[in-house]
């Protein structure tokens, strides 16, 4: 995955979290992992999603 597409995907996940679309955000994060993105780069998103669930 090139940097431009990765940045777009990160922004898309960010917007989904802000809109409360948790299931869709989790799906996009899974796609990023499957595409080879390093899990450490996604930790902040997972933390935000976990906070939203409470």
C-alpha cells in the first residue's frame, strides 16, 4: 500500500470514528492490517474505538 492510499485510509477511519460508525471503522482497520500496515500505526484508532464503546 503506498503512502497516499494509506493516508486516505487513515483519514477515512478517523471520520468513521467521529461519526460513530464503529463496525465500519473496524472493518477498514482490518483491511489495513491485511494490506500490510504495521499494527503499531493503528493502535491509536483501536484505543479511540474502545473508548467510544463505553
